[in-house]
C-alpha cells in the first residue's frame, strides 16, 4: 500500500488529481472538480486555469475542460487519430504540390490545436506545429472553423460577460466582418496575425453530415506568400479538401 508523504502539498496533489480526472473522464467542469476534490469553485477554477496555461487542458465551447496537447500521449482521442490517418495522404500530396507546410487543426472553444503537420522540404519553411495552440480568431484554420458557427454560438464564445475570453467591441465587429467574408469565399487568411514572418491559408474539411471535422492550412514564410499566388493556393487547397472529404464521410468527432 502506498503511504501518503508526510510533506504532501495539497495544491500539487489536487492538480495531479485533476490531471487524472481529465485523463479518465475526457472532460471536467469546474463544479465537478470542486465537488470531487472538496475545494471551493474558485480554487478549482484557478487550478484548471494553470493546467490550461501549461497545455495540460483546453477549455471547450461548453466551458468544460478537456485534455490538452501535453496529455495527448496519455489520452489519445481515437476520432482524432482516425482523422489524422485519413487526411495525412491528402496533406502530403498538397504539400508536394504547393511546396509549403500543411497543417491539420481542430477548434476547441476559442483556441485551435494543431494535431498534424507535413513540413515543406524547402530550406526556408514553416516548421512542425504539432501541439501548438493558437487563438481561433487569429489563425487561418481557426477562422475557417469559426465561420461554421452561427451568431449565437459566436456570442457564447466571445461576448459572454463573465468570460475572460470576451473580445473588445472593435475586435468583435472586425471578426464578424471577416467571418462573413470567409463564408462567401470558402477560405480564411492569416497574414502575420499569430507570428511575425508567417502567413497561412485555411479551409474546413467536412464530414458526411456537413459537420466541420477540422481545418487544413497552408503555412508559408510571408516573403513567399504573395497576393498573386493566393488564387493558385486556394485551387490546390479546394482540390485537396474535396478528395479528403470523400475519405471522411463516415467520420464524426465529439
């Protein structure tokens, strides 16, 4: 039988117990964490916020907490593994055609999580982004995925008064205009909004029910991301997405 250390730190113990809850349950709400650990909701919120900060957790649309990339090796999500497996050949082919790095990302709440990358072979290229988390309203794939939501869903994410994710009025209005444009064009751009010197084009991949399963992006050094090349990249991306969607018709994500 394991003996509890005489020098046990309660806050560390609670954080580790939260990690186990995330691993075993998949999602955890603040109220559930507080009840399970016998602590105040405010304490549970602070602990979960630290796990988010260190990439052990991500907050989703329902304001629950799900395993983050730092837990990916311990709690792999089977549908995401299937999505990677099915899309990887199409990502590889797209990378070969455009000679730029191709990423696959998912949206979790107001963030996008990169789950697969095919790197360009060019000397100057965007590197592997697997495990990276970026704000959805700034990344190309994140914006493409946000454009799939209706106004009420967007307001729940970005305008809730008690949310620390709420956008200022000006940024909110800019986002709405940009999402309208994305719905019309079918693709999203990120020109150095998340990283200096890096630009990207993103497009959603849909399953058989029309659900957006994730988004692909072409990421390139901004020096090569010229305006006159964007139409060609859009054509190649649409070809890749069309072919990919034929392979994911029966796949659904939680």
